[in-house]
C-alpha cells in the first residue's frame, strides 16, 4: 500500500484534568496506510512569528518520511512533491497544525517539508523514518516561483530564515533522486 501526504487526527480522551492521546501507534499508522518505522524524534523551537524552516528533505540512502505535530503555538505546514516524473511535481499541500487542534501531518519520502510559524514561541515535534545524515541533507529555496507557496506573512512581515535556507537552490536546478510511485499528490 502506498501512502500519500495526509492529515492524521489522533483521538484525545479528556476529562476535567485535561486530556491524553496516542500520537504514534503502529496500528493507527497501518490503518492509514503508513508502513514506516519511525527511528528518530526531533523537536524544534522557533522564537519569532514568521520563522520559515524548509523546504527540506533527505536524499537516499537516508531519505526520511516525517510525522509532524505542533506542541505549542501554530504553524502552517507544507509538503511539496519532489518525485521526478510525478504529474504533481512541484505542487504542494498545506495544513495548519496547532497545539489546540492536535492534527499531525504525514510527509512520505519524496516530498519536501516546510513550515512557517504563525505566532511567537512555537514548538514542533516530528518523527522521522531514518536518522539524520548530513551528506544526504537537501532542500529547495522557500520562495521558489514554480512551487508558489503563498506564505502567510501578515502585513508584509519579513520572513526569518536560517543562512542555509536563504541559499537553497530553486526547483529548476534540483535533480530529484526520488522516484514516482504512481500516486499523485492529492488535496488534503
């Protein structure tokens, strides 16, 4: 079974003390068609609103699928199809993830991942299907005109970027190592 980019909605069980939820359970993942075994957990903190991280991926042999959730604050999260010969190559989907809505975004291998913080002091956690490998680290420039992400930068806000993210190549210069599996990117 091939999994596409998708939103997962873990069930919260609440009472007057608060709530509890399972965020990564092999049975839940299998029911969604997700077969990856996640081997590393990552946690990021972004202080200012308007922080953009991405568009990132890891190349084979250490390509990563990701399962992303927001622990504090709100982000707009993006997945970009980077699979060569895909009919949806260069297209993207987006979803707002927040601590309040508890949604998770599954990003399969072959898709770039990016997000922008919609408020200050945001924390996200994401699980990945392979360990970090610096020699396989890659990305595409955040403001690529072909991908055409409409970043929610309120009032002409200037995005906050890392020096690395400021100089990533455009999509036209990207030689994709990712094969198309026959499943085009679908709307969320």
